[in-house]
């Protein structure tokens, strides 16, 4: 199958590319490729087609979309912390370009678009594991715009027949996660440890998140390719909550260099307990088991240490 | 109480102004007032303060918001038919200015903002009377952006403490409804009759809407002033469905001039059966009865005939 991965040189996107190549698909990657090289796709040189540029640029998008059966869209210009303080940026950089891209995909004859939404911010700070039947009550502009993108996909399907799947992903972690962004506590902590900085442990036993390993995400998102005419919305998380305090304990067992930390109170955009009920998706993967958090924090730590040495 | 009505010279807005003045409030009206005069507030000359300008203009908005206890926001730059074909317009003209206005209201120390949302487009084309616990699945960009505005009000409350109420209003009709806009079948039909044009009856017995009289809307929306610190979301419709065919029968009984009509199929943005369950709001109005549709179509027809003679 011919598949475009927009944002395919990023954290989630590059793992999706790995998976799709492994599964034998013909993969193109649309990304900015600053300095004219890939960040995370060097090992696939010659095996994927690179389309450099911005998906917000019409010509680039048209070139990338031509002839594709399906598109995975991982492009995201902000994160929840940035978005909280700059709504116009969120709307102009995330909402408008996404909707334009959806319409262009439909025009180009793409059969299905797969969109990465946000399980943590779309539902808002309600208690208990959210399933897809819960009324979304986002508070962070990041989640408000993700949810609006989901609705615009429903619009474009009604207007132009483009099928779509939405994955509301929980707290992703794993190798290649950006160390410069403020998003992703596992990556932020590892970067601080490697730079000799003090860890900020924001929250307490009640600050609970659903950490899901990036390769599990990529595997589960291949579900969309089984039927290019269906449209659906899925949670994608383990359903298991881990408190920030328990995560710190895992770090103390896994990280083989000394580090210091300090506790700080919860911020205004932190949901208290945020886990996802993903049974709707998992029924399509009988016997699937999520990776063990401690095992994969260890694997992630090896990746971060190796990258730190090269940098 | 000091109250600003943004868009207060329009159809819904001017009836709200009437009601608030009658209830003894000190009312200011922010509207564009083209040709330097009001469209619907002439009878209140000297009794309301007029602030001419666009709520998207920061200086105008700041001037209008200063010292207000509460704000009713009726400004809307599009309608569902326009929005269906121009998403960037919908986002740039309705979403961005609304969010800017919400943030400015919070900065100005306004205690509560009351926002008019859309019962017909926010829920999407599901069957049966929607209540507020239903998951909104909008398909029309107009409804997607209304829903995003609702979420941004939740954001601004969390960030800056501005309370809000949202009213998801059903199909409003009544005196003063615009005859130039494509929105509002009662007004569109009356305008066509008065201009000697053929009525377009779009849909059939299954094209059912919840028609609610504009003065009932204004009365029920005063609920927000009972507690300026509470925030909530309410449906506002009669809960009673009327098919387009039954509405035509009412017109045949009410309209005292001959007219012709033709039947056309449903369009893509028409929900089939769209009624609202408003019990959550109505519990605060024991004994309230909605106006009779035929009575009020007659009253509206008198208003349209009188305005047509003057024009």
C-alpha cells in the first residue's frame, strides 16, 4: 500500500514509518528535514521517499499526497504548555493547516487519513478511565484544537468522502522523543539527568498518567490499514495509571547515574488522574499486551544516553 | 446590573436588549450600526448606550467591556450554509475574534459571559431529542466552531476566572429576523412571499426542526443573571418537532396573500430530525410554557408585512 507519513521524521511519526516499512508498505515521509537530513530515519536511507517541506504549504502537500492510498498525520506545531498561553498560535499553526491538509488529501483521492489526537487533553480533567463515549470537556487549547480537528475530519468525510481514523493517544514515551520540547516527562527527566540538572517532579501520588510505549502505539495504529473505507475514533493507552511518584521510583531503579530532584506543585493544566480505556481498539488485537513500563524506560534511557554521547 | 449585549442590534440580540431594559438593567449595545443608525433599537433611543464598532477590534471591545457585570455575546459572522463551503472564513471570522473577546472580557473584570451556541449544528445529525449529556458530533463547520467556542469559554474560566453560560439554541424565529440571510426558514419564506417569489420547501415529513420563538429565548436566557458566578451549558428549544410540511400548512393558514411553493430534496447539511431536550434549563422556570408556533408565525408575518411596506 502507498502511505504518506506527515511528520514522519519526528518521535511518533518515525516509529510509525519503521513499522510501515517493516510491514512491506511503500512509504513516503513529509517533514521539514532541517539541515537537509533526517533526524530519525537514517537507518532507512533509500527505503523511504523523503518529501521535504511544510504540510501547510499547498505545493508541498499536493506533491506529497499524490497517489497515496492512506496518510498518517503526526504534524503538530505546539504542545499543551505553549498552547495554554497562546490560543491564536494554536489556531493558526495547528487548526488551519490541519483542515487545509484534510481537504487536500480528499481532493488528491487519498482513501483514508489517520490523525493523532490527544487522550490527555481532549477529555479534560475528569476522574476515572475515559472511554470514547465520554463527553469531551477539554480545557487546554491544545486539546480543544485536537478535538476540533477530529470534527473537521467528520466534516470532510461528509463533504468529500475521505475516510478517517482518530487515535486519542495517552502519554507517549520511548526512544527518539524530543529532548528540547517541554512535552513528555520521561524525555524531559532524562535530558535533565544527562545535562546534570535537577529533576522537577511536578505533582504527587494523585498526579496519575497513562504512559504508553511508542512502538506499541505504532503497532496498534496499523489497525487503520485493515479497512480503508471505515472511519472511527479510538483511545490508545494502556488503561493503567502510574503516579509521578511511582515513575520517579522507576527512574531510581533504572538510571545508572546519580541525579537530584525536587518536588513542585501541580500546574493548572495538569489533569489529576488521566487514563484511557482502550478496549474498543484492543478488541481488534486479541492477546495484545502492552510493554512493561520499567523495561521500556530502561530501553529509552539507553537510547538517550547513546544520543547524548553523539551530540 | 450593567450589561453589554454584543450584536445587540441583530435579531436575537435586540430581543435580548428589549428584555434586559424591561427588567431594569443598564444596557450597552456593541454593534456595527451601519449608516450610523440602529436597525431594531429605535424604540429604545436614549435608554441604551450604543457602542458602534466591531467586537474584533481591540479598542472598541475594551471600551464596550469596561465596567460591565455581564456580557451577552450574539455576534456571528456566518451561517451554516456559508460555513459549509468556507472553513478558513469560519475560523478567522467566528473563532478567533470570539476567543479574543472572551479573554478581553476576563481582563476587563466582567463576571460572566453568556454565549449563544447552536443546538441544531453542535450535536450533529443524530436522531431523537438531544440533551446536554449527548456527545456532540458536529458535521458543519459552523457547529464545530460554536462547540470550540464553548470549550474556549471553559479554558478562559480555568485560566482567568470568567464565569460563562452557553445556550445551544434551536431554530429561532420571530419579528426582526434577517430577510437577507439564508438562515431561518420562517424569515426566508416570508421574504419570498412578500417579494412574489416561489417558496423552496426543502425536505419532507422527516425534515423536522424545533422552532422556538425569539422572545421565549430572550426570557429564558435571563436565567444567567440569577448567579454571576455559576457556569453551565443549556439546551434552549421547545422539545417539540415540526416537519417542514407541517410548517408549510401553518403558512397556508396564516399568510393572507397567495403564494406558490415547490418541493426540493434535503441538502447535505440538513440534519433529519433535530429537536432539543431543554429540561435542564426549564427546571429553573417552573410553569413556563413556550409560545404557540402558529400564533407566533402570525405575529411574525404581521411584522414582516409592516417592515416590507416601510422598505
